[in-house]
């Protein structure tokens, strides 16, 4: 069983803790080190029990707290492209997420198997992850402008989906953001809209009691109730009802 604790979510910072009987791993560390330490302790995790930090991409709201790694001697995994944007992690802690024949290699740690997959974001080499302990599978898909067939295949069969529902396009277009920023958010290398997230989940959720965590909501271009209702309405089309066939939480 993998316990999910979302320690931070949104443009202010992102950090997810996944805990098994044997170990804890973090996906991203995008808030200050002291905040991560505090939030870990609040959910009953000691920082020195973290085995590894897996970085999705090197934007500040995903890597700000990486000094945590040096303090507690935690391995940090990132792709070759994303290491270009990361500094300050001690050399001996830097681990490369590698490809073999164009496919990301599986990472085996004590108690968990981590499988990276490609995402689409305006970073060097962004990725998402699936994490399994052999019984439970968790998918983490944060910043991406679209969800393709390869991503769906990687995430299929998960028990928990941690996925961004960043914005409502009409709210972005009506915002005071410069047109260049609006275009970036709405692009295939920007962020997922509520509808895109709902469409992906409609393909993924089977009604086996899966848990959906909607994350990385824009504070200016989305509303929690809007994100939740868009997903629920999409899943109703497949006969899936929240609370009966799956659980949903907006973070």
C-alpha cells in the first residue's frame, strides 16, 4: 500500500510524498526546505527517512526545496535535460534518469519501482512518474500541455492519479496576463485545462475505487469546484459516480 501525502500544490510550489512500509520518496521539492520538513513531520514522516527525490522538471516551483537533499543525504533523480537547470545538489547525490533505446529505464529502490514517462512542457526534458510497491500503483502527471497515448499507457491501471487540472481556458483568455503568457499556458507545452484532464481521466479510470487528486490549480484561472465538476461530468458519461466508483480530491 502506498500512502499519498500532497505537501504542496500549485504555482507556489509542488511536493508529493509517497510512503510504503519500507521507504518514502518525494516527487518534486518545490517549496522551501523548512516548509517541506514541517509538512513531512505533520503527516508523520521523518525527513531522514526519505530515500530519494524525483524531479519532474527544473522550474522553481518544483525544485526550490532541493537543498533538503544535501542536508539529509537524499538521492536526487532527474533527466539529463533537467539537470541543466538544477544547481546546488552535491555531486554524489545526483542520479540520472536514463533512457535505453528511447525508453526511460525503470528505477528500483527498496520497496518501490519507479517508471518515468515523457510529458510535454516548456522545460528541457520534463517527465512524469508511476510508482508501484507491487500492490498499489500511483501515477504523477504534473505540468504538461497535453496527454498523449504514450502517457495514457504509462499511467493505465493506477490506483491513484495525481494529475494537474491547471486552468479553464476562458478564464485564461479573459485574464490580464500578457498574450504571450496566455498562449504559453494554452499551448501543447503549457498546462492541462480542466477539460483535458477530464478527458484523460475518462480514459484511465475504471471504477475500481481509484483515488483522483486534482493538483496544480491556477489560483487566478481556475476554481476548485469547476475543476471537480468538469471531471465528475466527464466520468458520469462512462457511468462512473464519485464516492461509489472512485474518490476525488481537489488539492
